[in-house]
């Protein structure tokens, strides 16, 4: 059975022939609409927690750094994860 190897270039050709150049941007609007609130929330939580914990860059406090990083990442992912699921299903 003569099967053709599928690589990234061949996959791109198949997608282009099926739906045209816009196929490569399918779902980008959902990702962009998820990125704006996700990043806004991440940086808001990050800056708020830096002030709340009185974190200054003069020293290194492991626990404050971990807490600020984890909380701001969690705040980001609350918005971004659902947007990624919708984008992938498109």
C-alpha cells in the first residue's frame, strides 16, 4: 500500500486547498478576545499583590514571589483556558 508521508508542509498544503488562506487564522478571533481580559487580569492581580505584600525588588523573598506568580497566573488562566478550548474546537 503506497501511503504518502504527512509532514507539516503537506498538512499546510491540504488545509490551504480545503479552505484557503483564512483556514490558518480560524479561531484567532477567539484567542485574541480571550487574551485581552486574561492579560489585563494577570497584570492587575500581579501589581495589586506586589503592593499588598509590600514586595520590593531589593531582596528575594521566595514565598512572596511564588504567591504573586501563582495567583497572577491563575487569574490569567481563568480567562485564557476557556478561550483556548473554543479556539481548538473551531
